[in-house]
C-alpha cells in the first residue's frame, strides 16, 4: 500500500553519496493523502536515539582510530562530496532515515518551492538566459551539451562545481555519450580513468552461480577530472557559472522563470535573482522541487547502502587490485531484519593498497527497517571474510560512503508547473533495483539535450510538453513487479531472494550475451526479459507459485501491464517508427514535429532499443 505520510527537507539534503537512487514510472494515478506533520525537534530526538543505541559501534571505534592517526600525522580526513568520515554525518543521515520510516514531517517542509505566477515578467531581473540549470555536479554535463548546441545557459550551484574525490564506477559504453555530445574528448576520459579491470564478477553463491562479465562497471573514473574538464569546456563556450548560489525560490511566469538565489559571495559578483526561459532541476532526488512535485510523499521503496574506501589491503591482483564484484550475494537473508545483503567491490585508483566495497539491501520505508549505523555493524562483521582479510585491524578508513536511495513508482518525474524540467536523478530515470545517476545521465544525455533545444525552438515549454522529455518507460517500470518481493521477502524462506536472483542470472546467462548484458545495465527489452524468464522457469518451475505469492496481486499486475507496454513500444519502434519518421522529419519546425519526435524517442528508450554495448 502506498505510504500516507510525507517526507521533509532534512531528508532531501544528501548526507553522503550524490548519486541518488533512481526510479521508474507507473502510469496509474493515485489519490494523494494529506501531509503528516511532526515535531520540529525530530532531528535532535532522532540523533539522540541513534547515539544512545549505537554508542560503541565498530564504525565509531574505526573512525576514532582514523582521527588519532590523522592528528598524529598532520593529515586531513578525507571527505567531500560523496564521502564522509565523521560519525556525526552518519548519524544525521540515520536521523533523517528514522524520521522517514516513522512518517514524521518537518514543519514547513510542505511549503511550495516553485509558484506559478500568471502574467508576464515585469522586466528582466539579472541576466537573461535560455536555460538555468540548478545543480552543478551532474548538471554541468547537460549544461555543456546545451551550450554546445547553441543555447545560452547558466549553471547554478550552492557550493563549488567540483567532483568528489571518490571514484565513479561505470562501463566504457556509458561514457561514449559524453564524447559523442562533445562534452569531453576521448583523451580527457582516459586522463580521468583512475582504475580499470578486465572483468567483474556476478555471484549468487548459495545458488552456485558465479560468472565473470566484461565491460560492465569495470572503470573507476575521477569525478574531479570529469567535472573540471566539462566545466572548462562549458565556460569556453560562453556558459555562465554561479557558484556559492543556492536556489531559494522559483516564480514561473507566462514568459519565463525567476530564480531567487541565496549567495555566499558579494552581491556585486553574484546576482540575487536570475531569469530564464526554462529551469532544469539537476539537484538530485532530494531536491525541494522534486519533493513539491511528488507532493512530499514518502518513497515506495529504498535501497540502503553502506560502504568504505579503505587502505591496508594486500597489494596486487590477489588483494586491492583484484577484479571487481558487480553483484555478489554470499549468504541467505539476515534473520535479524529479514534483509538480503548484496556486495560490490572495486579497485581504487587512489593508492596501491586501496579498495572500495559496498554492502546494500532493498527495504521498505517503515518501522523495523535497519538504521545505517546498524547496517555498518553487519558490514564490518562480514567484510574480512568477503575480501579474504585477517581482520579489521590492518585496515584504515579513508572514506565512508552511505546513503538511502529512494524510489517512487510515479517516475520518470514530470513537472506539474510550466517551464520546469527534471533531469538526472531528479527525474528518476532508473529502475527501482538500481542506483547511481551518472551512468543514467550519460545514457540519456543526447536525447535530453536535443529535446530541450527543440522545445526552446518550438516554444514547447508547457508542463505537458516538457513532460514528453521524461516519458513513461515500461522497460524500467516493469522492474517494480519484483521490488516488494526483494525488499520484503517471505520470512520463512531465507533463501528466497537468492533463489530468485540466481534464477534470473542463470536464465539471462543461458539466453546469451544479447540478453545478459542489457539486463545487467538496467536496459532490458522484451526480448531479453522474455528470454530470461523462459530459461529461468524452465530450469526451476517450482519457483513460479512461490514468486507469484511473494509479488502479490499488485506486483503481478504491474509486471503484466508494463511487459505489455514493452511489447507495444517494441512494435512502435521497429515497425511504426521507420514508416512515420520521414513524414515527421518533413514537417516544419513547431509543436507537432516536437511532439512526434518525443514519441519516437519514448518508443526507442522505453523498449530498450537504445542499448549499445
């Protein structure tokens, strides 16, 4: 059942990882329940409760050890965007997560951030732009692409437009779009590549499945270099950058958008308000504009992630530089919370004895789900066995990575207000079973950038017209069919999730690489989905009744509806598009051509036909 409570501004501020968990769309409209209000001191109470419950956690002891070493050596603790090495940062994130589970809303959190103001803007306030992009870390790539195509763009960032120290893991084919769009050169991507390995492991050990795959999440790239190079190119093309300028309010008029800024720079250097024809929100899934558009609803599902980049691993291919784990499940579901733990591990380019590991689990936002610090206890307990270490004493924390990635059925997100468009994590263009927004942004960059330029040229800036840039994508939405079963598996079947995931992986592998690789990269088609399911059910027909019961009526109906949507989109792309594309291209520039081109793109991307390996 959909949650009846709303979220709050504190949870909308990223505590650690900037890549928020992305989501997919369910077309069914639902009534939106009223907001739930709570005490203004919820953060203090939640932090106190968390502190009392975990006063002597392993994480705290390891961080104290790190602090002592840093103090004695005079070195600073690694942190920055995407990483944190303070217990306070972790407990702030836990306080927000605890409040979300209880449905507590912070007073004033449901105040509208964007307001539609009928009529014309009364004169221009500040510089005039075609596009204003709020959120510079991922937004810089879209800004550069749009500026390259001829738009006049301003990039607005509350802090500095600077990538985090922790590497992003990505596949080579997902970076190609940046080169194709002219945002980065191949040489710049090579410069930013800090680590690489030939293969990554997919393992469901209790099911006896162990497979090495090539070219999937096998690069570690430096966000610092990628963002810096994209920012330099954006500026060289004439793009404007406002750093230290946080968006505080948005007023939408008939002929443009006013963005009120709160700046940390002198007013003479940074305007207090800017205007543009179009506002693009690239501030992530926790953006206040996203919260307003979602009516402050709690997410339908979450992915809880805890991890670290540590030094002290044995050097070489048997230690720190061992090939990565794309996905590894090593044991049945934990009896403590009935949660299935999955692992990822990658070499780190920051040092010969450095390695990054993550543990994550799917959950529902309700009381009883584990806190992040509690998950860290599970993580530290299992890490030595997972990475073949003698213990934790030989390791040194360089950075913690933790987050709660949220997922909403009503995705990709479309604004209800004219002249506002969501991009990247804010749009929720990934399935509920994946997380991390950089690869998703790369995949959709050309489609989004080209569509925005056409929208500007044709003046297609109404909410429904811009919504066509974030269309329903059944190949992503179909994965909601499995979301609840993985987040809340049958309590009397601790092997259920491994049986399902093992069957899925075996079925995809047996169907061939043309099925396996798109599936692993969150881009399935009706061919890959049907091939996987057929092979899986042939190998394990006994799983069918168990799976259907765990999915429940809602999951089953979602699977059927979205699979049918995939089939229709596939027909539209392969049969309809070749026939009507010449007619569409022959149309004069305007709203009709814009709308039909967006429909062709929806068929292509919604059917998985855009996949390139």
